[in-house]
């Protein structure tokens, strides 16, 4: 066997470079290179002399062009020295005039108008083949060269790197894998003011000048995916468009229910198209959409980077690794960032993406608006954020005007700024599962609408949960809120608009307010435990919706208030007063049912401006006493209170405690099949005049004193049919 043949076989056994050379010398086989060039002929590539072996790039560039033949192959043993990891295979193209870039294109050291060594590769670029073996010199030019080479689909880093430029790319179908190595940005050029897209890597699709305006000739319902357009011929299946609705007249300037990057999936008829998005809100006739055609970046992925930002950076000098805008199916994984200013992963107008196994520690700012985030998504669809962590940061995840997103197994410590948030710009259909960290929804202000819809949170642990504004159809399951030293922590605060809680606990109070009334489903809280503060307002005065509490435990009650006006149902609930001297609960709801359950060392004091009804049944028990020594009572006034007491038991702690203390009227009172032990009954005559009535029958009174009862009449009965022991 010839010496040349032996050498070639050794190269082949060595792996990629050998394989490339064999491919390059095989007739009819093309190999990716830095720029288009005339392929070597079979005779030239297979001349028998074999590839030229060169120790370094410097030695290669020192070769005189006149001594080279077109299509000649060379193998570099290293970039600077043999074995340094920067070795590569190259091919001489005597007609190339491509600009020297130190890696994929190598020009002779002495200026030559024509003739370049072009790197042979299988679509994988490597920073070492541009002479970067550490972060001692900026690698920006190498990055630009590789991303700008359409023949490269993957870029790898095998050492630490330094970047001092902010790069904008429109490239698709590429993956950047930094191999877990450190990327630093010392000396990076200034960003423009307040620009979260001034990242080291900014992938941005092309926004065309094709714009279509359309108005709704009829209402468009929630979950519709067919849009009315002037002429469907202006659209093609598969095209991508941004679609944005006008703000409702007289509302905040950013109150727009639809702002998404969507793909046309069907031309339904002459004036309707279907897209890959079901809207989340009912839209009125006359609303206007603006459609803008986009050529998005697609499948540009970034992975495995340890990023060090400028620790004391600001809106100009700060740095962050990555931003996407007008992008589709672009995933990010394995970024571990420290000291960033803007979000580590910034997205706007993005659809279909996965961000996972990313971290952020100690960002440069958590007070500047938009700074200190791990990831923010604006106008985004179908995103999944998973297995991420933040420490001492502002937000781990922020959905803004986004929909159909999923956040799983993400966690934050040093989380007083709130790892999990939505902006309140009509987000909808979001799910959180198995996360930990403070969580607040839709708190950015009225200018954006303060609205969100159909958010589900499962198995979450945090120090504070707030969804107080226009959050519709919120679902919380198996949430544990454990307060810390921060004022206000420990609470769960929700909006009574289709809210449902199941299996939740909090070390602080349950707070229920109402800012919207869009939902068609019941407000239900089940199998949950809360610990109320002294004087806490459980339902605020604006709660007009019906509310059902089932098997709920409310501890620490002392002057707590149910101030709402809608129907309130306490079904098999336990209400525990803070002590025997705690104040009872005040109740202003128009209609309240206590079905089963226990009230200990507390009570209900009816206090409203309008008529009220209290129904107690199902074996409910009231025990103990409170600061007013009355388990059931009412304030005065001219309103009518209806008392419907069936099959409940009341046990007073002492003789002074009244099971019922009714001193003013009018009242419509009926008690039957109930039992009273100890204490007293005080139903004053003044409370049962005029239109009032009283029927107290079939009850057991054991050691109970009737301290005041009205005289019997055709409207008052209480002597017969009771068992007095």
C-alpha cells in the first residue's frame, strides 16, 4: 500500500476531517464550504498526492498562491499549534474573492485579489476554527461569519468566549450550542435607551410592507379561529401575519384583546380565513384588526451558555444574552445567567417555543421597569417554560398579552419581587404546575386592561398570591401560601369572577374582591384552610357575585367581615374564632346559608342596609362565645331579616351568651328541629312588631334561659311544641 493511501486511511479513522476529505475527493460529492465555489474536479481532488498537511493557519496563509492548484485540499493540525483543537480541512479556490474572516475563509497572508482557502465542514461551525480558545479577545466577528454562512446549521463553542457587540440576525434553521462554557461581555458596546432587544444575540424576522385592515361586521365570540377579512385572496395558507385589534374607545391605549403572530391555515371563503389561534375574548361588531405579513425567523435555537452580564450595568451598559422578535419554533435551553439587566430570554411576537433548564442569579437591577427577569413573553403563543430557577431576581416568567402558555417545575428564591406574573393585557389560557415563588397576576395597571382569563395554577408554593383585578375563571389547586417577614405575605387574594380554589392553604388571610363579571361559572372554594388577621375583610363590599365555600376552614377570626352583597353559602365549613373574646363575623350578604359545619368562639352579626336572609341547617353547630356574648345577632335599621333555622345545634359557653340576640326589627323568624344548650335566648318584643313574625317550634332548650320573648299572637308562636329541659 502506498504512503499516501496509508495517510488517507489514518485521516479517515481520525473522524470528521478525514471524512470530509474523502467526501471532497470523491467524484460527484459536494461538501459545504464558506461560500459558493467551483467544485474540484475528480482528477484534481484525486491526484494521488493526498492533502497537504499544515501545522497552523499562519503556515497555510504563508503558502504562495502560485504554488497551489485549484481544488487542492489541506489539513490543518491546529489553528495556532498542532493539536490545539482548531484543526480543520480546507480547499483552495483560486477564483474566490470572499473576504478573509479568519475561519471559514482564509486569504493568503500577502494580499491577493483572487484565491482563498475555504473551510470544509458538514454544516457545523466551531469558534476554535476562528482562533478563539478563551475569552481574551472578542469573538463577535467569528459569530457573525458563522451565522451569516447559510451552509452552517450548527455553531459550537468549546471554550469560554467574550462578546462586545450586540448582534441582530434574521437567520433561520440554526442552533448555537455554547457547551456549558462561560460567555462574558466586559466592554460591550452601549445599548440604546430602554431597549430589551439589545441582546448579544437578537433574532428578528422580517416585517413586510403588506398590511391589511379589516372590521367586524358581526360580533366575534370567544374561542373563534375564523377571522373576517376584506378579501381572503390577499392571504395564503402557510403565511405568517401579526394580527392586532384596535383599543376600545374610551379605554386604556393598550387595551387590546388580540395581539399575536399567527399562521393562516385555511381560506374559508372570499371574506374569511382560519388561523392557528382561538381568541380568548368576545369581540363586538365594528372592532378593527390590522394584519401585517411577516417572514419570521424559524428554528433558531440557543443552548448551554453560562452568561455573565455587566454586574453594575444599566439600561445602556447592561447586557443580556438573547432576544427573539417575530420568531417561530425557537427554543432555548441550559442558559445560566448572572448579572444581566434585561430579561435573559426576551420574546415578542413569538409562537411555538420551549424555554427550559435556564437560571438567573442576582441580576443588575430588579427595580427598573422590565429589568431583572429570566424570561418575558409579549404577544406570544404556545410557549412552554420548564425546569427554570431564579435567585434574588424580579420575575422568573412574565406573560404579557400572551396565550396558551405552560410553566412547569420552575422555582424562585429571594422572591419578594414575584417570580410569576402576568401583565394584565388580556392574557388567557395559561397553566402553571409544580412551581414555587411569589405569584401575582394582572397588576401592571389600567392602561393595559388589568385583565386575564382562564388561568390554572396547580401544586404551587409561595409566600403571597394576588389575583385581585379582572382575572376571570381563575383555578387554584393544591396551593400552599406560607408568609414570611414581608408585610402582606401569607395571603391569597382573588377576584370573584368564576374563581375556583381546591385544596389550598394559606398562613394568612383569604381576601375576595370583585373587579369584573365576565364568567359563566360559579365562584367555589373547597377543601381549603385560611388564617385570617384581626378585622380582616373576607369578601369586600363590591362582591355582588354568588360565592360558595365548601369544607373550608377559616381560623383566627376576630371581627372578620363578609361585606359582599351576593348569595353566600358556607357548606360544612369550620369557622374558628381567635379566642373566646374575639369579635363575631359581620355579615352583609343578602342571602347566606350555613349548611353543616362548625362555628367556634365566633358568630354571625347581620349588618346590611338592605333585607337579608340567614339560613342555618344540615346539622350546623355554633359553640362557645365571643366579645358580644351573642352567637347570632343583627344590627338595627328598618330592613327585614329572615331567620330560617332548621336542624342546627347551638351550645353557649356560659349563661350570659345568647344563642340568638335579636333586639330590632322587622324580622321573619322560623326555628325548628334545633337544639340549644346553656346560655340564653333573647328575642325582644320590639323586634317582632308590624310585618314581623316568629315561629319557634320543635326545638330542644337544655338549660337555656329565655331572657326576653315577645307575647304570643297570631304572628308569634314559641310556647308550644318545644322541649324545655
